[in-house]
């Protein structure tokens, strides 16, 4: 890889599979009730605030007060969170390992809660192999806000134009490009190596 080309990974649904469905398909077997619960109780808008830095105990208490009839299911989102992450995305993890084996510096920008990130560093040791990571909860900002990409550039001395960002969210890809990065929209099935090669990465 040219010395100035740096690959920057998202984590959820690029390196780790994540979906609350994996937990709630068993907790709430009825499809209609489960869909209602995830749209109206443990919503994506509620979850993203943990990624912004809100502590999980506070988040759970807030929803239990609003929806006491769903207390057990709400608490499960926190207490059984790891069931929402059933596995790694093996090809992506292998691509990351290949870059590291070549001696390349690799980075990550991820929307992740403080507590679950700390747990995942133990569960998935490869997450400790990055040369630099920007975790949204640590910074109290989220992708696709421009400032979170600039934290990466400033903290690790990178130039936006030298970075290739890989993310499953189209809005985060758009945000990365607006910040000056090249970007790959990660949607399976995808040949990540081919996408990176097309942007100048030697793999």
C-alpha cells in the first residue's frame, strides 16, 4: 500500500455482526409485538444516546419508568447485550489482519457505548490491534458529525485525503466523504479487498 493510504474501519456490521433481533427473537417470539417493541420502546434513537455517552443504567432507568410493563425486556437489552452480537464478519476481520501483517497502520471510528466497547475489547481481542480508535461515547459525538472524523485526523496526524473509510451506514459514508475521506459503503455481499484495491490499497 502506498505509505500515505490508511484504512479506517467501522466496527458494527463491518467487523462484528450486530442486530437486536438476535436477542429479541427469543424474548418476544411474536413478530408484531417484537417489531412494535423495537420501534416504540428500545428504539434506535434511544440506543444511539448510549453511543453518544449516556450510561447504560441511566438509559435503562429512563425506559423502565416510561414502560414498566416491559421492564424485563428493557433490562435485557443491557444485561444480555452480547446476544445482539452473535459473531464476527470473518472476511472483514481477515482483511484487517492482512493489513496488520503487512505492517500497515489501521484505524477505526465507531459509534459504540463506553461500557459495551470495554466488554468487546475483551470478547474480541482483535479490536485491540488498531493503531488508533475513535469511540463515539468517549468523545460524546456521533458519526456522521464531521467533528468525529476530524478527531481521528487530529489525534493521529492523518490527512483526510489519505484515509479510506469503510462503514455499513450510507449516511456515515456520506459524512466521511464530506470530511475529505475516500469511503467504501459496506453492504453484503461485498468483496472488501477488491473495493480497497480499487482505491489503491495493495492486498
